[in-house]
C-alpha cells in the first residue's frame, strides 16, 4: 500500500510542472506579441503622430489665414466669414487625411472665446471648450475687446483658430489581439496679427503693393532672354538685388491686373501712384496681362500731392528708399484659354492647386500666376550707400549698363530685400495717403 501511494504522488507531481510550463509559455508568447506590437505599431503611431500634427497645423493655419484677410479689410465673402473659415479648415483637414474633431475660435493669445468675446475659461484659468464658439457655428465671437494681454489672460478680438484633429492608424501586429486601429489625436492653434516692423498698424506705417510679380526664387534670364527654369537660389535678406526683366516664358516680371479682364497694362501707372489693390490672401491666384519691360506707360496724378508721374518707371521711383510689397509667384501658372473670360482658379492642394492639367503652362502673359509669398523690398535710392547711386526702377528699355546680368537685360528693379511674408495676407490699397497693412499667421501651440 505504501508503494502504491508513493507511485500516485510521483505521477501527480510529474503532471503539475507540465501544466505550469504551458501557462508560462502562453504568457511569454503574449508578452512577446505585446512587445512586438509596441515596437512595430508603436513606432508607426509615433511616425503618424508627426504627420497628423502637421495636418492639424496646416488646418489651423488655413483658418487663421482667412481671419488675417478679414483683419486686413477684405470684402466679406458671400457665405460669410465663419462659413469661409470652416470651408478652409475642412478642406485642409481632408487634404491631410484628418478627421476634424472640432475647431474653435481664439484671440491672438490662443485663448478660446465665448460668443460674447469673453474668455472661455474656468475659474482656475483652464480652457472650457464646452462654452467656446466652434468654427461653423454660424458667427464669429463678438464683443468689444481690442487690446489683448497674454500674460494676464486678458482676451482680445477673434484672431485665431484652434484645431483638434484625429486620424485612425491601422495596426499591423496588434490586430492579432483584435486591436484594429489606434486613434492619434493632435491639437494646433494658429493666430493672425499685424507683422511688426513692416507695414504694421501699430507704427502707423504702410507699404504700397506694386502690381508686379517676381518668382519666389532669385531669377536669372537665360540666353534667349526668358526666365531660366534652373534658377533656384533662395532670396537673402539684406542683399541688394538687380532684378532683370526676362521675357514671356513665363516671365520674370509679370504685370498684374487687379480686376481682369478689363484695363490691363494701361492702368499700371495709376495703380502704382495711387495703390488700389484688393486684399491678397496667401496663397491665391492673380492675373498677369503683360510680362517683361513695359517701356513707358501713361501719366498719372498723385491724388494727395497733385504731382504728375509720367510712366511706370517714374511711378515706381516715387517709392525710392521706401519698402514696397511685391507679390512672388510659384509654378504652375494657369491658362484658362485665350478666348475665355478669366476665372479665378481655386487654390487647393498640390500638384495642380485648382488648375486643371490641360490649362497649365503656356506663355507668360494673360495667365493666372499662383502668388505664394510677398517680398518686402526697399527700393534703392541714390542716397543709400549700399545702392551705389542707383534708382529703384529702370523701365525705359535703355538701361543695359545697369540691368544686364550677362544676357542683355535693359530693364530692371533694384532694391534690398528686407523680409519675406510666406503665410498670411495683405490688406487692400487705398490711394497714396494710406496703404496696405501686412498680416502674418503664426502657429503658437
């Protein structure tokens, strides 16, 4: 009996370790799977986090750019400002593959706003998004606030957009344990305000917008006198540039018509002397009626001083020594057809930016150019030491000694680059006594 009982204990004792090992093995496999999921899916989520953050940043900036246009004095869109902001935010979110959880209006400090323009904050200073005005609610926040103070949390008028974005990232390994996707959420706030030091309202300064456009890269004319497509040098602030007038393909200098198709190059002198540009959003499309050297232009009287300026060259020299705003273009240009009334293409996403492929390209004049930035150019004046006695414009067609860059250019603009505005808008011109305010857009969190 003793032997039999001992044998049973041996059998039982041998069975127990085998069952425990199986449990341990399953646990190790699950742990290994979890670790693999952390490495593979976690790494993918981190990578997607950066992509989603970029998309949220772009969506917030898209809304803030519209608010910048509003602050600059642009005409209210037919659908209203709130609907326009919502459209741009949604459009950017969709282009970046995001689900827009919500978007809220803020002041320039990034503080969410209630309908009456007061701060949507709890007593402890934290955000109360439950009472904040959402983009697409039908109206912008109101109120009479004018002077924000960020450190004290004193709110100002509506000037920004906060975006909460989300993207569901599919898993690779974690789906084995029935985790099909992981939600990645990000947040971004972009605000619009006057660009301090350059045509800003606080200093009472303004800049004239010249009705010309130059490339977003430093241009150089090829041996045929056309814009060299291989030009790709970046503009450098503080450098005095001689900007030669290339030919028509697509044209280094494009003379803009603010209200196509009527008027055109014949209006240039007065549009320079008494600026009347519309508010210009970045990016946007603008119509070029002529490229190269205009060689003259009709006379125009300054509305304030009564001084008569004979031609485009004299009109631009009115601003010698001053900072002017010059729109900069990037490809593609757009051609709706020589016999068609120009229709403003929609600026959307690359590579076509709203211009259908059959309409892209063509000669430089009578084209839509995609304006992506503004150059703040201080036009040369003989009194500026760095200008070596030069004027700001040579457009009479007989100035090869000044303008030639090696390919026979006879016309040019000469000035020092002070700044480049690449995100934001500029306000409308309003004659020779007042002028355009430049507003920038900045991500703050």
